[in-house]
C-alpha cells in the first residue's frame, strides 16, 4: 500500500516498519507515529507533538502529477526504501529537464518551489535538508530524520543509566506522573518500569559497561590508582578505588572502578585485600604503576604488601604517592595554631551574622547605606579545613569595617579590632600560595605529577618572603619544619615526571631542587646526576622493551606554551633559549638536548598535546612519558566521590545493598564521563572536595 495514500480509522497508528523486521516483535515500535486528530487515547497529546510520519509535521505532502513519490514504488525497489523525512517534501522526476530542455535524468524536486537536487541514494540529503530549513521552515516545522525506532529494551537500558547517573531512586520509572508525561508528550507506547525491573536493568548495564572498560584497560600500559575510605550514614566502611590512565589519543581519563563495603577491622591487611580484589576483578594487576593514598597509617602500611605481590616499575620506588594536598593541609594546620585567637573572633563574627536571617538583613542594609559596598553573605569556615578559613578571610575583604561595626554593637563577645583584621589578612595573603598549589595538584583532568616540583618551589619561596613578618614568624617556623619532614627526601616520581615536561627537563629539575634547598636549608635533596641516573636506567628498560618494535622519525620540535609563576620565572631566566646540535641518536639525549621553550610560549601549555604531536619523533620516550604523567598526586578523585555517596546512600536508602551501591556509584561515574559532565576545572574539583562556596580570582 502507498504510504502517502493509506487511510486510518479513529485511534489507528500508521507504522513505517522496516520491511525486513519481525512483525511479531512487541519491543520494536517506530518512533515516527502519526495519530489522527480527535483520538481519545492517553497518547493524544503525544501524537500532536510527534514529527515526521506519513503526512509530515506541518506541510502538505501532495505529489506532482508527473512525479514519483520518494517513498513509493514496487516492493523490493531500492528507490522505495528512502526513509528520511525530507522525502515527504520532495518528489523524484525520472526524466527531469534542465532550463535548456535537456533531459538530465532523475532529480529530486521540491514540492513548494521546484528547486531540484540529486536523487541518487548515495548522495545523501544534506542539500535537501538545508533547502527546506532555509526556504520552507513554515512548511516543515520541527521535522527531523525519523530513522530512530523505539525499542522497549533500549528504553529500559537508557532508563537504568539515567537513574544511576542522576542519582534517582529505582522507583523513578514506575512513577505514574512520569508515565503520564512520557505517554502524553514523548511516546504513547511507553509503559512504566517497576522498581525491581529498573534494579535488574541497572545491574545489567553495569555489567555491560564494565566489560567494555576491562577491554579498554587491556589495551593500556600503565594505570595509576587512588583509594580512600569512607563511612556512610549506616556506619559501615566503604573503599573507593579510582583508575587514572592516558588513552591512545593522549587524553587523561579517570574512572571509579569500585565503591565497595570493607568489613572491620579497617587495617592494612583488609585494605590491601579489598584493593587487590578490585584489581583482579578488572584484570589490571599487571598494569599498576602507582597508588595514591592520604596519610593514614593503615594506607601507608599496605605499601610493603603491594610491593611483594605486584611488579611495579623501578623496584616499587614509584609505587606509593603520598597525597600532596593532605601534606599541604598538615603544613597549614600547624601555622593556623598561631593565629587561633584572631581567626576565632572573625569566625564568631561571621557566624553571628550568617546564622540569623534578621541580622543578615540588617547587615545588608548597613553595607549599602553606610559603607557603600554591595550586600554579601560571608563564608563561614570549618575548623578542620584550612582552605575554608582562607575562603572566609577572602570573602571578608572590603567588609571588615562593616562587620566590626555591626558585630561590636550587638555581640557580647570580645570585640573585633583592626589588629585582628590585620593579622587575619596577612595570613590570608600568606595562604594564597598554598591554596593555589592545592587547587593545581588536586586536578584530575590534566597531569599533576609533573607540576608538584614547581608548586613546592613556590611554597618554599613563599616562606622566604613571609618568614620575617612579625605576625608570621612563629607560624613559619612550625610550617617549614613540617614541610621539610615530608620533602627532605623528594619522591622520585616528581623528578622524573618533571623531566618529561619540555619546559623543564633535567636542567630545570636541577634548578628547582636547588631553589627549594636554598630557600629551606635542605641539603639532602637529589643532585642532577642522581636524577640523570634514574632517568637513564628507566629509559633503558623502556627502550629494551619497546625499542625493537618502533620506527623513529625526525619530526620538528614545536614551541608549546605554559603558565607563568615564580617557578617559571626561575626557569625562563636561568635556562638558555636556543637550539643545540644533536649528536646522539638516543631519544632521551635528543629530547634533553633540543631547544627550550621560550618564556612567551608558556601560557596555557598542554603537555599531553605536545607529546601527542611529538609521539612519532620519540616513540619510546613518549611511552615512558605517558606512564610518568599518568599518576595523580592527590586522592581528591576518590574522596570527591564521597559527596555523591552521601546523596545516594541517604537516610531513605540507608539499607541499600553494598553491591547495588557499588553498581550505582561506578555507573554514575562512567555515564558522566561518557556525557562529558566530568570535564570540570580544578577549582570545581577542589570545591566539591572541600565543599567551598566562594572560590573566585583576585
């Protein structure tokens, strides 16, 4: 029957079903449904919103007398199988004559203006679509290609992914209001999905995506891992394990691969067995390059167990990475102890205003009427999170006089004085470098192992610049002592990864180490010769393994860019700019001897893009660089998952089975990654981790 001329009774639905499909299938229904006006079914409103179909969305589909409808023809004719919605607005003239009367063969002719285009099936319909949207928008409405076929199975799979990613309950698909919305405005064929069905679908979706991820892991070289523990609302302990890797396109990826229950006691053996179980489950035991932990003693105690049971590179010396952000936190907490009285007075003042709507309203009026500043809600801090203290002080800039005047008149506590604000703001400026370093090192969308040395140098220089200030002398003494405790023996991963940054290389690492040692009086930092030996030994292993299988080329070296701070000022002012004669055929030597990156090219430098561009030139060294740039230097990736864990395992779902929680947390992370939702800035990651609300630039 001709699709354009068939008639339908009340409530009938015309289906543009694939002639090769099984007509007995109930799950495969065409999305492109056209329902007659006046039907009394529950899908009446949905029918009026569906585009495409036999008559098109709005315009007429009448066919010129001398033309053949594009969707008609004898059964089995290739010409009759055209499915795009544009053929409801074009007819095919088999013997079309041009303006000179020459027969040029079949052409597709517009119903509304006689414009003609090619009718060959392999030429596509791009020109036809642009013509209709540009010239006849009033005729076609919101039409689109209607090749999509509704599938109940696919709908349930998509619903499961949505429920997990959007942190919705399993009852979401069975809600009568949701069913009414979908049936009346999206697809009349939708049937609600029960709680148990959605639960089963979610587990199946997790299993399917997990298989894909295991297959992807199998193609990788090194993978860096982070892990941390969390206690839920049900007072049970969970461990989160996150995998970090650089894929074949030189993009850094992060995937949560476990959010699992850990039975008591939460000691080193239990943590080790839990993580090893995850590694075996995802078949990555032989791909572990590093594991990043916080400073908990039980985490540290697992490292000897991992070294005995894994085969990490360089005898396990690169395996354990201590979270840089946690070390910085310990350093700053030692300093905050020295200004506790001043910080407490400022904190109490901010809380006095913020905890009362009426006082906040009065304060806003005072700001606008007497101090000519925009009303603002101050950020109260959390005593255990130093960065929130920094944010609190930062939010009080320009408001100190207004806060003092308001609070001192109404609050019975010790009055705020200009001296309190002076000390507080001096310490805020002092903390800025620590804050910037923490934000930078907590990123998970770009390599961080290569920037630690720069940030440690900036912190050491910050001590030099502030240690003589009277209000900061005692704080600096304690903070420098804690800093030296952790970095007198510099982890080799930071050195090797920094060499893989073409802006730094071996000479830059030597300069940064020398600067840190001079600024803090540390004499135990590695020498340039020691770093060179590490580098040479490691490269020799990579060359022996991968060298025979690669072909070396001589691609030109480009000039990339980078950021600008104190460490880059040191490097650009000390390293020579220019090229050297390359006499060695060894990739490592070629890389180290080539020209440095100019100071003007150091803004927004993308190190992964640089290595991607120069991968053919350094086929072995690029593999080594990929591995060294992979490890994260903070456990923020795992800890930031706990915020989502609190929302999923809330008071209403406190009895959620451990395997279901693991499934939901992983599936949410994987689906967010697929949709690009995870691509956030380092400040966003830091905000989610520390629960800040006022992160802004100076």
